[in-house]
């Protein structure tokens, strides 16, 4: 169906579908649409497949989903031939995995790398998306599918006076140099930020830095990752049981292979409660969050018991009592922000070459040519690492000039917060499918397990649109409003809904983002999948077709 490969404006090649992003979601989406016999083009801003795991290269980056539960489930041959070397593999191995999948499925021939989608507008007369890319080319497609993810497409620097004046080395974790090794040896290094990224980089940099100073504004609850090698015998067992493992994941709230305990933390004896907390704390992954008493996740009284347990662990692990107190969150309960998993993170603060600055007590006032000045004094540095996160969930789409019916910009439509049905469709933007968009389950999830539900569903919808002889679909305003209201109401019942974090859209570095508005679907991946299935089973009552 492609008419012209030149791509010059005015001679735009036409595809059935254009996918933005060749990460985890975009790769599977491409594979599935090829299966329908569609012509597909993928645009990827970076130089290879793998999304986050190709783009992000900071030292210490590794998975915190169990590696084997993070694998694509759709191709048994790939599952059987791939060996994971660690329970939670690092960036390099994961990147190799995605490159291997791309080779195996011959994905690259439909992907244009180093090319960013800058603008996409819907041509109402022809029911086509017209897509302009950073290489000055244009292409058109019936369907436009965003697979750009919720984070790495929109890194966020902090707003700090004088930031440009710093004369030493400065890196945002998301834009780590790829052409050379960065050495910390003998250097005075600052890390700003203690989210999942900051925690991983602190534990790594602390090993070699001359001196590492961590600037923490809000402490996060963290728990041990429990990484370790996977033996061939273990790997063989995993391979023989992939089907059951995935089935178990698919039955849980966040699609991990951890089983929640349905007893109440408030009703068991103190001994039983402590024993389960201790056991889970010592198990790998999110066990201490997703494998404890169910009410720890939503009842503040039960959650306080878990928070108290985690605080005692920090006091045991950090030798200096004052430092331990600064590291213990006082304004939010355990798991109500994204839980960073760590390997000797707390022990890093016992090293002589590591110190912690509490930015609540002594805020950063300015970055100077020589370092960072807080309200107390100036700290000299050779290097500053910004682990300050992302314009999460809404940022990646906002950075593309997306225009729907009447030329209306998505940015304008969502100026007061994203309105969508399932996070996938928004009224006024026909034939646009957003995989893992705002109000979807994707980020409160073991990502591949949620993504496979979404790309499967978009594929089914596209097939239905074509076989039923239609050229376009569009979600109704009633459906998107109903879904968005339901998400916001459900978020009120959660602990996370009442805490500042990227889950609630709060970002001190962006104007107008100080008020909380929950950006994720909080009722769990199973409920989310059931909504998708019910819609398809009833021939998409939330959509109109033309
Ligand atoms: P983040 O959770 O948003 O953390 C950003 C950190 O920077 C926070 O500690 C924040 O403090 C601090 N910060 C921002 N601006 C600041 C300023 N002006 N002054 C001082 N401190 C400032 O971002 P992230 O750590 O990059 O993580 C984002 C998400 O990426 C994670 O939640 C996770 O989902 C994902 N991730 C996953 C992995 C993995 O799978 N292994 C690894 C890394 C990240 P406040 O909290 O006070 O705002």
C-alpha cells in the first residue's frame, strides 16, 4: 500500500500504520501489525531498538522486575533460546535482548532510526495521519500508534538558578555519555535526586567517587532488590514453566509473580505480621510491597505498620542515627510513591566518602561555576549528576505537535489534565492509539505484561476497523469523560493518590504542575484488561466508526 518511498514533502509515502517508538511496545506492535499484512513504518528517535534500555545508560541501571517475567511472552522460540544471567539484569543485557528480538523477527527493515516525530496532524478529508519527522520527511498513515512510553522521551532538568554556569562535568541520568566512560575516581561528585534512578546511581557511584554528596529533597522508602545470578538449572526450570509463570503474573494486580496475602495486617498477631514482613523483605523484587497483607496497600493503619517495619530496617542499616532519620520518609507511607529497589543503598551512607544533604533543611539555592550553594554554604564539585526524573506520563506526547480534528492540539485539549478512555483514545483524535498513555495501567505494572494486553487490543481494533469496511474510529466524549472521572475517583481511595509524586503529576520543575492529578489507572491490570475485553466483546461501544 506504500505509494512512494522518497518521503519528501509532497511525495509522502503512505502506510497502513505509523508507530512512534521502537521500544518494548513499538517492537511488539510492529510484529503484530505485520501479522495482519499491514504496511507499517516505525520512527525511533534513538539509534536502535529497546527504548528505555537503549537510551538510558547511567551506571547502575538495572531492572527491578524479575528478568524472566519481563520477557516477551509471544514467541516461544525466543523464550526458549534466551538465557537470563541474573535475576534482575542490567541495561547492557536487556539491550542485547531487545536487539536479539529485533534480529530474530527482522524488525529493523520497517524502522527509521535517529528520527523523531515532530508533528502529526489528522487530515479529515482523507482520514489519514500526516506525520512530519526531524529529518525533514513526511509520511502518511491510516492509523497512528504512540509507543513512546511514559518517561524517557521527556527527561526533566531541575529549575535551579545558575545551572548553566557550572564549569565541571554535568549529566542528566537520561542523557549519559555513550562515547566514553565517565570516571568518578578521585572526583567530588554531587547527585541531585533520590528516586529509583538516584538510588541506583548513588549505590554505584559511591563505590569509586573521591567523595559523593547526595542532595535529597523527599526521602523515598526503598527495599532490597535481592539480585543474584541465575544458574543454568534455574534457567531450565524457568523455561519449562514460562506458561505458568506468565499466567500467575497475569492474575495479579501489577502483573508480577508475587502473591498478595489476603489476610489483614491488623488482624494477625504481631509475631505473624513481623514474620511475613521479614520474609518478604528478604525475598527478591517487589515482594515486600506486592506480597504482604493486602490492606497495607490501601488502609493507612495497616500501611503504617509496614512503614514502621521499613523504618526500623533503615535504622538498623544506617550507622549514623541522624542520617538514618533523614532517610526515613515522614510524609508518606510505604509504597505510596514508586518504590525504588536497592542493593546496599543504605549501606552507601556508612562509607566515609558519602554524605547526605537534606534539602528540606538546607535547600539548594544556586548552582555556581564551582559547585552547589545551599542555604547553609557552598559545596565544591567536579561533577553534578541530575537524577531529577521526567515530565512523566504526559510529557512524551506533549513534546510532539499532535493535532486532531480542526487542527486542535492535544497539548491544548489536555491543558487541565489528560482526558482519555483507557489511556488509549481521546475524542477529536480519530485513528490515534496511545499505548500506555495517561489513565492506563501501564506504569503501575510489570510493563511488558500490561503492554502486551494493549498492543494486542490495538491490533484487534485495527483489524476490526478494516474488515468492517471502515476508515476511521473515534472515542465518544461520554466514554472518555466517564473513564477519566472513574480513574480520578478511584485514585481518591488509594494512598498514592494523596502524595506528591510523578504518579499524581506533581513536578516542581514545571509551571502549573504543583496540583495533584492522578495520571495512572489505579484499579489494577486485571480490571483494566477486563475493560478492554468487554469493549471488544461488545464491538467497541465506546467508539464510533465511519
Ligand atoms: P523521580 O522518581 O521523579 O525522582 C526525581 C528525584 O529528583 C526526586 O528525588 C526529586 O525530589 C528530585 N528532584 C527533582 N527536582 C529537584 C530539584 N529541583 N531539587 C532537588 N531535588 C529535585 O525520577 P526517577 O528517579 O528518574 O524515576 C522515575 C521513574 O523511572 C521511576 O519511578 C521508575 O518508574 C522508573 N525507573 C525504573 C528503573 C528500573 O526499572 N529499574 C530505574 C530507574 C527509574 P522530590 O521527590 O522532592 O520531587
